[in-house]
C-alpha cells in the first residue's frame, strides 16, 4: 500500500457551497477552487460518489488523486484521500479537466483503493471529459500503441489519458446514462484486504466489465474496429497494395490482451470479380479474433466479416467476395484475452502474442 502525506502549501481557500478546500497561494488557489466547484457540480449529475470533505494541494507536479491513510472503520477497503493539483495548468478548459480528473480519481480511491493505476487514470479522465467537454484530451500516444493492453501504465507518459477513449466508448455503448458504466465498475469492484503491504485488487474494473457487458469479447472486437475511425487513427502494422501474388506479413509487435493490430490493403489494381483470401496464425494461449472490414473511398465502413477459428485455435481462415464497392480492406486482429482467464490490469506485464498473416487474391 502506498500512502502519502499532503505536501507543504500556503494558506487555504475554502468553498462556501461545497466541502472543498484548496491549499496554495494567490489567485491560483481561487481559480482551482472555482474549477473544483464546477467539477463537483458535474460529479453530482454524473453520479460520482464524491467524498464527505475534499482537500487539494497546489504544487508544480502532475495532478493526481492520493491515498492519505486507510479507513479503518469501513467493512470493505476504503481510504481517506486528497489531491495534488498542478499549479502550472493554465486557467480555462485545461484547468477544468485537470481539476475534475483529480477530484474523480481521489473519489474512486476513497471507495476502491485497490483500483489499478492505469484504469484509475483512464476512467477519471473519461468522467472529466464529460464534466469539461471543451477540453482537449491527447489520445496520440494511446493510438500509437494499439498493440498494448488498455490499462498498461508502463507504455509512455500520456498513454493512460488516451486510454480514456476505451472507457468512454464502452460507456456510450452500454451505459444507461453518461458516466454510469464507469461509476458502476468502480462501485462493484469493492475489495476486502487483510493486513498486509498491498491492496487485494480482486475484483478489478475489468472483472466488472466482463460480468456486466454481454459478450465482452465481441465488445472488445467492436471497440478495436471503432478505434480505427478515431482521430488520430491507430498506427497500422502494415499498409500494403493489393496482393497480386500471395504475401506474408509478420507482426512488428505482438498483441497484448485488449490490444489490436491493423493491416490496411488497398484494392486498387484488383481484377474485376477477384476475391480476397486471408490465413492467420498466432502464438498459442491467446484468443485472437480476425475481422476484415470493407471501407469505401471516404474510409466509411461498408461491411465486416470475421474469420473462422475453433476454440483455442492458433489459426484462422477467411475468404471475402463482392469487393467491387471497397476502396480498401482493413484487417483488424483483437486479442480478447488468454484461453483460460480474463485480462488482469494488475499484472505488471501483459504478454504480447506474435502473428503471421498471409494474404492473396483469387480470380
């Protein structure tokens, strides 16, 4: 378990409307307090379980929610938390997003202190995007690494911020109201830890998603396909011309659970009536789903077709016909998890699985 004491800060500014105090100097404390009040009001609408009292400390450091001490009176895991707010963030939408994210992260830690760092950052960013829709969230790092697990905190700075796309998509697709699915994953991931040096992180956010979302594996495939239309798009593993002859493409990087790989194939040069054949093989112990999406000249989806694969298979085959309307084909491979288990975001390492794709055209 990691506990922190509040940093040294200046005098406090407290709200007359909400149980919030900001510790710091000058006008920046008042600006941060106003941003936190707006985030609090939005949190009430979104159903975020806000704390009884809340303290934020201004510092020249990245904003975050922090656990101060364990809540010894709670039957389930609970904690007393505060937030560090980056006093370098400029006034405006950026400050509103940052304040909301820190508040919602501290709120989640208070009730679900075992939540993994990647999911915490991504989910609190998703909720903050609803509270401050004018703010810009940079998803570039996340989209540059589509092969990595969604809640992988070891990729690069900014990755977990972009991973909010994943939770926002699931919330839009399966939540009854904005933010409801995200709040539910935290509420239902309550844990009970015996005395020890770390929280017991089971169940986790993804356990709740698997139990709550019907056909979770199908949903992961749907997200991977939808992700290809986001701005910016994900990095393609390969972008190739129409295969007049059989061609084999190896994975530059393996695919970790919840990750995906993308291969774009230009249909220019395809003979009229020619079909497309795909054969895929991959490393064992991973469930990888292969889908071919037909795209028109604007990049809009025309149709999609999934390759056949037996349970626990390491190979799949697909033939696609009726390609006359397609300007390109997008092959999407999604690692939906291990054969005998589900993805665990608490793992320090999510094992990637390599693949080999053979494509050809048939008259």
